[in-house]
C-alpha cells in the first residue's frame, strides 16, 4: 500500500507540506473509540506500530515530509491511554543517511528473541530494506541484504517462520513471501502466493491459516489460504493458485491491513470507499465465508486534508474489552476501538465465527 500512500501525500505536496492535523473516529452504535496518541512529546507522528500487552512499539516519522526519517519509540499505555517514551534504542549514527531518507513500512515485535523487525522503503524502491533491533543490546542488524524486499509493507511470524508482504520480484503486483534470514542471497525469499495489486498487511491464526486483503484490484476481497496450502507452497516452491483459494468476504475497496484478536475475531480496514472515494472504515468479519459483504462496520475515520487507515493491531480479546488499534496516516492518530460494555453486538458474531483464531504475530 506504500504506493497509494505516497501518491496521496505527493498530490497534497503540490500545495505545500502535509500538516499533522488531528483525526477523529466515529464508531458505529455498540462500539466506542479513544485517540491514544498524543505524539509522545515529539514533533513526529506514528507511522507504524505493534502493541504487545501494555507496550506500544512504534516508529515515528516527520509529518512535513510524508512520514520520512524519524526514529523508534517504546511507549507504555497509562491509565489515561497515553503512550509515554520509556526508551529510544535507535542508533542515530547507524545508517543515518539511509534512515533519514527512508519511509518506515512496518514495526513487528518478536517475543521469543525480544527483537523488533522494521521495514523501510525509499522513493523509487531502489533500496528497500528490513532491519532488526535487539532490544537487549539495542543492536541494529540488516536482514536479507541480497533479498528483494521491494515495496515491503508487513512482516508476520507463524510457526516460527517469517512471512513478508512485498512486491519483491514477482513482477505482477504484491506477493506473500517466506523469508529465511539464514540465507544471504536471492533464494532467501520463497513466494507463497501472488494476490497481486498493491502491498498490504497479512495475519495468521493459530492453525497456520493465512489471511490477506487485496488492494488495488478491480474487485478487492479477503482471502483465507489454508495452513496446508502455505506449507505445500513452501515445501515445493510452487506458489498457491489464487483462483482456487477461499474468499471469505468481498470488500468495498482496497484493504490495507488485517488482524486477528485473541478470541475468534478477524478485523480489517479499507479506504477510498464511497461515491467520492474518500471514506475509510474499520470492519469485523462475521465468520461467514463467501463472495458477499460478510462483515460489520465498527466505525469510520476522518482527517484533513484526506483520510487513510493503515496499520491495525488487536490487543487481547475484543469481546472482553481488548482494543483493536487503528492508525490513520494523515494525522498519525492511533484509535483504540472497543465494544461498549452493555453492547450485545458481538454475541451473534462470536457464535457465527466458529473459528479457532488467535493472533500469532509474536509466535
């Protein structure tokens, strides 16, 4: 989705720099939302994030330059929902020339190794990279130096394996790739599936099933690729055939991210909806698979001069009050959306879903 984000920002740049204007989120009945981002005392704004318990790992970039440059921050969610910087492990002397001109694409925490995985792209995608930060030593390391991470947008873990959403070398839009960091050449990436379109986020459930929402196609959808399909593609080096895969819902317009919470719920966002292509929504899949609008809207985001939802995360169980976090790119605001305590809106959805989904980002 980096191409669309940069395109929208660059159009605005013709009239000047892009200001950081506060956004809002209007929830549907039965849900409520809170803006949990106050900029943590900096002149930067959140570009990507990963929420783990009470900790918010996030990369912040310069809003005057489309989120370019910036640095890494770790915040605590306090009683008032405000993240506070507790540590800044970024090394300003390491690759400072590259980082200052790059655009961060994702921040993903890996609990077993206590590391953060950070993706970066540059204008023209000539040198898109992935780094890790060891939080025990604050050591940065470039990963897959000879792998093609063109247009990288997201990275997730499943079953101890690493999967990256990126344009890469597919030549036909976005693909999901398995990444082996022990291999230092182009074969470090194995193509799992090529949904096409622009780069977007991915997620896995505990069974190893892969979920992905397309972006930039004539008819955007959310796919479920089974764990068996993923394993076969990896073991045989033969990508999954998209035309034979399970569509779980149609979507009104392009998806930028999908996420699974701790209790059976799959969430996603989509942008450029509505008659004027200027509406951005957060939605919940109802558990029914098929080519229909199988989802419920949780709310709509608003910002100025445009609105664009990007990264998502789910912290705990949504039904038990754990928030779904949605990032709005123009403002850098992070919205925490929860069901209202008296709402029965989720009960029917929980019964319908019948899934064994748990988020495996940190497995």
